[in-house]
C-alpha cells in the first residue's frame, strides 16, 4: 500500500507508518456511538446557581491560590466560512446578475456603515446599485482592499468605539485584562494560529499591546503556537484507500481542534480559560462576560479544593466510610456512578483514579433552537457514567434512546471552559492520558474536485477531555456571541 516515497513523506511529517495504518483502520471500522444515559439538565448534570451563589463563586476565584492563570484561544482557522455568502454574492454580481435586497451580500452593502471595518476612503458612500455592491464586496474580500477573504478571524475588525476600532484578538486582550490577570499583573495568552497567519496576528497585537498595557495596568505574555503537523491525519478515497494528489503523493489534512490538546498540554499555568477567537462581544457586555468567567473559575477552584482534600485523605488511612462519602460526592456533583461489584482495594483504586484527573468546568447555555450536540451523561467503557460534551455526529440517529435524549436536551455547549491542569501534588497532568481515541469522527470532503473521507481527532472539549472531571454550570446567553458569518456583526452584542 505504501511506497518508499510514501514512507519518507510520513516520516518527514513527524508521524509513523504504524500511526497512519491505525488511521486507515479507523476509516474502515468507523467509531462507536456514544452510549447516552440521558441529557445533562438542571435536574441532574447542570448546576444552576442563584445570584448569591454566583457572587460567592466569583469571590472564590479572586481569593483562591492558583499557580498561574492564562487564556487559551483557538484561532487557527481562516475566515473563509465567515465570508462564504459574500464570495457567492460577488460571483453572481460579476456574472451580470443582480441580487435580491434580502441576499446576504445586499444586506452587507446596505448597512456597510454599521461595520467596524468600514471607512469612507475604502468603501465610499453606499448606493443602492449592483455596481456599488461589487465595489463593497471587492473592498472587503480582495487583497487590494482589506483582504478579509483569506485572512484569519482574529485580525478582522469586529467592534467600533469612539476612539478606536478593535479586532477580535484585541477584544481577547481586553477580556484577559479584566478577568485573567495574575497577582503580578501578567496576562498570559496562548493563541493557536496557522503559520502563514503569524505576521498578521503579530501586527494586530502590536497595534494595541502597548496602549492596552498602559490603559489596563497589565503585562501581556503572548505565545503564538501552531497545530503540530504530526497530528495531521491521512485522507482516504471512498473505498478507504489512501487518497493521492495529482502528483501521486499522499494527502494529509489537519485533524480538527482535537489536535490542540498538545498545545494545551504545553501550557505551564494551572488555571486556563478557553474561548474561541470569534466569541467576543462589544465592551458594553464586558462586566457580564467577566462575571460569569469568574463564576466558572470559582466553581472550578472549589471543585479542585474538594477533590484535593479527598486525595490527601486517601493518602492516609482510608476506610469504607470515607469511600462512601467520596462516591456520594462523585454521584451528586459530577454524575459519576461507579460499578458496584469489586473488592475494597479495587474500589479504592477506582475512586482514586476518578479523583486524580484534570478538571474542567464548562459554561452551558439554554438551548432555544433545535436539540443536538451538547451536554450529556454517558456510560463509559469501564462501566461508570460521566458528563460529556457530544457533537451531533457522535449520537446515533437510529437509536430510539439517543433520539429521546436529544429531544429532552435543555442546553448547548458555547465553548466556554475553565480548566485546571495540575494535580494535588502541584505537578502537571499528562493530558494525553485522558483522551478517548474512540471519540473521533469521519467527515466527507473534497480535494482537486474528487471526493475524500477525512478523519478528525477527538475534539478538544469532546473526546480529548473525555477522561477529565467535568462540571457543567448554566451561564446566560448574553455570554455567547460568536461571529460565524459577517452579518453576525450587526447583532446588538457587536454594535456600539
């Protein structure tokens, strides 16, 4: 199946032939469906706090001892999906056809002044004409204009203020100064980017870094990091044979955000906040954003201190009474129900293994749309249950129980996480030990006009964190303001 040239190509990428063969086996065998016990809801699995409890958690976040705080921002993707409708509209217009008034490209041109990236010099005065729509779209997308058609989301201008315009990466710096600063005034950020975008990010940060440091009294420590090429996965054709490009070489593709678990593992700080690059709001919502980030941090640190106390107790004389208390805690707080038939020593070892793991506390927003991927309680391979974030592709649509669980789901995952990466002895966890390799999935793509199948590694907040201790906390929808398409910037959360 593999030629000497193939083997050299695999080796050059930092992978191995055995790993590639495992990936091909995944295409052939597929991935097992998740065994869903039920949706995580406010009655079991999602913690809904009172305003007093939220304030207590925020105060706990401020006073608890932490060995370093930092922010982790996945930002490696280009903004191609964000501007997909604009490319389509421009193509239609350049072919001599006009667009209806409610077409996305027409709406953008009609409200061009309401976007933070608008300048009269570049876009001119808006007109209700096909020629103006062409002008506006070219100014937005082409290299002769803003060049947003090939730029990363992080450098797109999101918000306008009386004295400045901010990109999404600039808004992340403002957020970090509000809720992630360390006692010494440092604000570390790890930003995952594509290598070809590095200069764009550096320029966007350098434009505001010194000004923000003086304004907010912080010192930013920014680390741009890349998704490791060795984590790319081989693509296959529809018959599960290695996909070959027109020059005969193998095709490897980025394996999704699950590959970023390596980047997260490289962070030395104990407490890490994770939030996607496009999920930022205008500063008018900063107090709400910061409050609920502190709520998540406080609940994570409360959970850490409770778990660490139990682990230290287990280092001493552990009797049945202590194990009963811990099992009750695991069940009530984390929805972990353990298998019942085992000896005392097996029970002790299992309880210790469940406690001594990385911790994540995830904000969950009420689901006001169609049910699907989100927070669930699942049955694991070892017979215990746990809280997991599932994507729709991991849920068997033909299973009646799974469909019922989806229909009863009350919340969705906005990717708003707080993670604790050190154990009770102050050592970093080896995050690779807590990944579920069976939680990946296969998607259909194309290359050079031919169909292919792509393999995605277990997602960063899905299978890559499958074996973590997990707590879900309800947060308001006001904390979730992603920009998936450019017209999302017209929503109130992004307008002055």
